[in-house]
């Protein structure tokens, strides 16, 4: 996926979240050598981490959330929480953007 398509998908995901009362905390947080967290937001005193994936179909986008990607995301989240000294509930979610619409998949792993 091109950088332009990825940026467009992230902008759509941010609008989607803001429309659902999420407060965006950070975008594209890069955890040293671990990877990137696309969107970090809060809602109801919970910290939500979002991986954004797009594709022509729901299935093609979801297939890009691999075990390796999930492992990097988990390590990046732990790095973020430790580096910011955060002590609150959190979860990892995915936002899928495809021709059929935008879908939120909650608690994809932990």
C-alpha cells in the first residue's frame, strides 16, 4: 500500500473514531525498533490502541494483521505504556477500511 493510501485510510479512521467520541491522543507513535502504533485514543478512561488496515475487501485487509504484526504491536504498546508511565486500562483494536465501509474490530489480542 502506498503512503498516500495509508495516510488517507488513517484520516478516515480518525474521523470514524472522533464521530464515536474517542479523543485522539497520538498518531503514528514509533516505538524504537519495535514498530508503529497507528492511532492512540481514549474513551471512558480506557486507552485504545488502533491498527488501521485497508484493502479492496474486508478479508484482504484483515489478512494483513499477522501474528508477527500483532507481536510487534504488543511490544510497541508495552513500550508506550512504560515510557509514558501510564497506569490505566487499555486494549488493542483494528479499524478495517475497505470498499464495503469502515469496521471496528475490538480487542484483537492481548
